C-alpha cells in the first residue's frame, strides 16, 4: 500500500481519485437529469434576479470554499510532499540550514543524474553542519565526489554510487587506494544507492572503510544526522 518512503502507492492513489470522481459524477448526473433543468431555468434565475447582491456574495463564498477544499485534499493525499525529480531541485548550500528543511525520498535519488546525486549528498552534509561541503566529482576525480570537514577538522571524502546493482569489491578496492593515500581522508565514506556485495563489505571492514548502503542512506536522507547513522562520535552532532 505504501512505498519505501511511506507515501501512498501511486496506483492506489489513482484508484481512490477514480472512485471519488465516479461517485460525484453519478450524483451529479441523477440530479441534472431530474430536477436541475427546471431549478436552473426557473428557480435559480428568479433568485438571482431578485437578489443580485446576495447572489454575488454567496458565489464568492462558494469559490473560496472550493479553493480551501482543494488544498485540504492535496494535503490529505500527500501532494504537499511531491517534489520535482530533476536536478533543478538541487541547489548548492553555502550555509548550514535548518536540518528539518532539506530531506530526500529514495525515489528521488533514483531519478537524479549522477551529478545531482552527488550534489544532494553535499547538501545533506551542509544540513548536518559540516564545514565547506563541496561536490568535486568529475573526470579525473580519483574516487572523490564530495568533500567536507567536521568541527574537529576531520576530512570526509565521499564517493557516491548510483548503480542499479550492488557495488562489488573492485570499486571498493579502488576507493581504498586513493581515499587515504591520495586525498588524505580521515573518514573515507562510500555511498551506494543499492548497497554492496558481501566481498565488498568484507574488504571495507578489513581496511576500515565506511560503507553506506541503502538503509543507512535512507535514514540520512530522511533527516537523521550522518554521524548518528554511521555510529561515529563527533562534536558536530
């Protein structure tokens, strides 16, 4: 019934709207076919002609009520939570905003470009209060997509993978070869939207690399501080 992010399944939402529309349409059709013609042409027109000011006031009130009803339905069916999935949603953050402001749904991550996914991770770092979060991924990045520092001046190096399949040990080994020796990472973190294979997890554990799979990414994306998710102690929290 609900998807991974807790939203109502789109198909069920469509069916609910369809049932509601059919019920309203049936009532309107019965009303129009029986009494509406005489009511509109005789009773209503006479009322409007006799009381034009009251008619205008009532009409304005009805329009306002319909507008409020539309907003209420949008709220109940989660329309207020729908966010565009293109990269225009992602904007660099220079200052750390309120952590409750910026969150992402997992389906948004799946729909972003690689650059958008990296920028989203940088924005989440900014929300968590990390210093100078910056997306640096691109050609020749040697395994680093995002950098930032915490309040203890520790350097975070993030590699952000948006692969459809779990990440294997090969990419993890390459990240291990550059994160600390080349970039000087204090906290090398590898993020995979769809998780890691068993050999990749074993290799990372042996070499003290931090892996963030789908469950951890979801907690971070939904507003939990990165260090709480990873179990890392820092005064940044």
